[in-house]
C-alpha cells in the first residue's frame, strides 16, 4: 500500500490530506500513473508536481520509498 500526501491545490482537489492507495508498484512514476488513472481530476497537476519522501525529493524513476509514503508538492509561483 502507498499513502499519497497532498498539499495546497492538490489537497483541495483531492478533498483530503492523504489518500491510501492499494497496489504493488516498483517506481514512484508507476504509482503516480496509477493515481492519475484512478483520479483523473488530479492528473494534470500530478504531472507537474515534485515528489518527496520524508525530506528528500524523489524522482519518478526512483523506487517506491520503503515506508510507502509519497508527498506530492505542486509547483509554486512568485517573486
């Protein structure tokens, strides 16, 4: 099981701070693809998000974190 953690606009769209997601995934990208397919309203933002495990940014090609938690950090703008 993977637990996706949402922040900012993703949290509002998902209607929750966290979403447990069943499945066995090898990479972060594979897990994100399954999430986007299951929740199409999140798909466009998921593509632009950074992902983190704890305080470390993870790439989509990285293995799913051992604790199964992936935080999605939407892009920010400002100056």
